[in-house]
């Protein structure tokens, strides 16, 4: 059980670092800060997200809970795809500030949904 708790702690910490870093990068992007174009700002999210994904896979294996079998994990996975897609639009593909802000806001909503689903273990989040 101790290994499970360590992996869960790593996963939760990586999730909050990932979302916090996403928000910070979004603020820098919207403010046209020179920090947004720093090399470490482009690399660090990939490191954190790799830890997040690896710990998620480890937890799923330890608990024998898998997407497409457990509905709350399926909801998290689909919301994660939306979060990634909206983040890519916000940071890379959007040509207008308005579209960047819209995609960034949508990604934040998706991240909040993912966190609520994880906490409540329900696809309906807090209302489930």
C-alpha cells in the first residue's frame, strides 16, 4: 500500500504542477511576456506531463481500473484530449488574441472538470 500512496502523491502533485504551469504560461502568452518564449518554458511541461502520464498508468494498473471500463476514467481521458487540443490551439495555432483567450479558457474549464472527476470518481464530477 505504501507504493500506491507514493505513486498517488506523485500523480496529484504532477497534476497540480501541470495545471499551474499551464495557467502561468497562458498568462505570459496573453501578456506577451518574453518569459513565454524561454526554452525552459517550452520543455518543462513535457517533463511534468510525462511524470503525470506515467503515474496515471501506474495507478490504473495498481487499481485495475481502466478507461472504457470505468466511466469516470473514460471521462477523464476524453476531457484530457479536449484539454490538450484546446491548449494546442491557445499556444500554437490560434491567430487572434480572442481565439487564444477562448481556447485557453476552455482548456482551464476542461482541467477543472478533470480534477473534479478525479476527486469524486464520477463522470458528473461534484453533482454525481
